[in-house]
C-alpha cells in the first residue's frame, strides 16, 4: 500500500503522469489508496476529507443492501430464494471482491 502511494512521487513516474495529463487522476488515486488503507487500519485519513465520508457512505449502503436481500430472500428451503440471494450478495461476500470492508 505504501509503495502505491509513494510510486507517483518518483521522478520518472511523476514526469510520465504529467506528460500524459494524469495529475488529477493520480491525486484521486492517492486519496482512494489512503482511504482504503485507513479502512484496513494501516494508514490514517483525515475525518473531514469528503472522499472519506463517501467511502463510509458506500460501505453503509453495501451493508443495507445485504440486510435487505437477506430480509427479502430469507427462505433457505426455497431454491429460487437461495439462488437469488447468492447472486445478489456474491459481489459483497468475503473474498469475492474488495467491495466489502474487512475486519
């Protein structure tokens, strides 16, 4: 994680980013990496940062989706319910993607 944050500061990378007109994107990427690291507990982030509030809102919304899906498709004996629940929740389940916060 630290290497990802530090890489854009290297002279060769910085020159390439500027040459390609990607300075704004590099800054946004750095912010997202820092926020993700903070969420994992390996870096710090400023609580007043608007991007941090957006990440927190996204995690809260993901949690609400999971609760709603479990509420709507809670019949384990109904194969259709189990299939729908699996399809809707698989992107949020542990190990499926980085969508779900760990810890």
